[in-house]
C-alpha cells in the first residue's frame, strides 16, 4: 500500500506577513487624516449652531412678546444668553429650561458653548462691539418687535484652537444671519 504524502501548510511565510502589514499601514495612512478632519470642527460647528439658534430664538421671542430681546455673549465668550432688553423693569423673569415648554411670556435663556469653543464679537456698527452690563454679559444684538435688529451689522466669530473658525453675520434690517467659514485659529 502506498501512502500519499500530504503537503500541509501550517502558517504564513514572513514575506506574506510583511505584505499584509504594508497594506494595512498604507491604508491607515490614507484613512487617519480623513477621520481626524471629519471630527476636527464638529465642536466649532456645534457652537455656531448654538449661536444661530439663540439668535433665531431672540428674534422670534421679540416678535411673539412684542418687546425687544437682546442676544448677549458672556465676557469669556463661552456662554450665550437671550433676555428681554427691558427685563429690569419687568421684575424677576423665569429662566427657561432647555425644553421649549416656556413659550409664553418673557424669559431668559442661557446656554454654554461646547468645551474649547469661544465666541467673540468682531464687528458691530452701533457701539463698537456691544455694551457690557454689570454681570459680565456683552450685548451683541437687540431684536425689535418688528423682527429687525437695532444694530446695523454684527459679526460673531466662533473659534476653537487649531480648527477653522465659523463667522456668523447678522443683518440689522432683516434680522437674519448668514454663516461662513473663517480662518484657522492658532
């Protein structure tokens, strides 16, 4: 009886392992920069979204309540706020939670920007960048009950270190804002 010898292979050669590792390294060299650039400016965009939503909320509350509302940024640039422009004369106002159930009557809304993101007023024709009150809030824009903005042109830059900034421009006559890409922050 003859026995057939089987040529069994028990592993990979060194050349095959090196070829697979080289392919993984080449693939990783293409994917890693793309993945980091996709994640890179998400916080900046989220900060711009917060500002844009607060600007819209201030405008709509001014129209709804029939009183001027101000949009303000805290001195450190990390918090935003909307409040009636004449809230001192109205007495103590409720501060709305993040839900939208407080839609009737004047309210004060505040929110933090994402970690590492700051907002700075770069232009404002009316008063050179907004006025600051005693509690550290810098008025950026005041929306009137007819939907317009008291300040003629406002520009707010949302930035994060190492990421391209986002610029929000507000037109006074319409009270509407546009968003554009800015320069990369150092």
